[in-house]
C-alpha cells in the first residue's frame, strides 16, 4: 500500500510543533541517555502540565537522571520521522523508547501507513547508533472498549510485537496487559491523558520494563 508522505500532513499543527522542537533545541545536549520519543502521552509528563517530570520519576540504578523527554503533542509518525534529525539524532541515545501510534486517525492515516513511517524512524536509529536498543511502546487498553477499538489496538500491537521478534536490538513493551493502566480513574477529563496517579503508574511500568537500561546508569 502506498504511503501518503507529504508536507500537507506536516502543515497541520506545524506552528505549535515547530515551537516545541525549538524549545527542546534550546536545552543542553546530553548524549548517551534514554530518549522517550512520541506524542502527548510523553509531552504531558512534565512540570508544564503540573506533573512530576519523567526525568525525575524514572531514574537509573544509581539514582541518576538518565531519561530525556522528547514528546511533542499532536504528533504522529510522519511528524516524528520529519523531526527525527533534530529531536533524536543529536542526543546519540543509548536507548530509544518510541510510541508511534498516536493521533494518526485524526490525520487520516491507516494503521499500515503509520507503521510504514514508524519503521523508518526505527531503522534510522538502528543505523545511526549501532549499539542502541529500541523499545516500541504498545498501545494500552482503550478507555472505551468496543469490538472495533480492541481490534484496532490488537492490530497495531501485533505489528510492533512481530517486528521486534524479528529485529535485533528491538524490544516490545506490552502496556495492554499491564492491568494498572486499565483503570478508569487515572485520566483527566479528556479520558486520553493521564492524571498524576496515572503517571505514577506509568513510571512504575517503565522502571520494570526498561530495568536493564536503567541499570546502566
């Protein structure tokens, strides 16, 4: 299936995304960390949204801060591919935690199109950094569990899981079966983004899921 890659999709939300990227570029470059890359489930894990930030919640074994948040709201896999040279490559990460399946339906993408774009991000990382580990973050259970929503989530999770099983240095992170994230009381009013308790649970998930990476710091 042809993938509709083109700047017409970048144009939507371009102004706010560009400003977010520029803010990140103003921060000191710290190389060799664990980079979290994706949409607003990472973006909101910050003081700006009145949450304890990712960098202080998921720490290395020594207690050192070792995680860099490069989430930017409303982004989908095309935006993430477009901004990879500016958002990820300069950081030379030891590990990349990547969530590609956000916001794609609002931009008119199919699951297959998103996955084609996301694989390019992954292959860039694997090629740029021969020792990197890439963690593909699965979709959690949908807030409203219909036959359609569950089938869609299973489809995209299977795409990522199968890819990781066949690709060296790639690992699938299964949030779907992590029961604490299925709770209905850990979201803000939009039923999409976490409240502080939700981020506390998210942090606990990552402390275990990428423990081997955290133990390196």
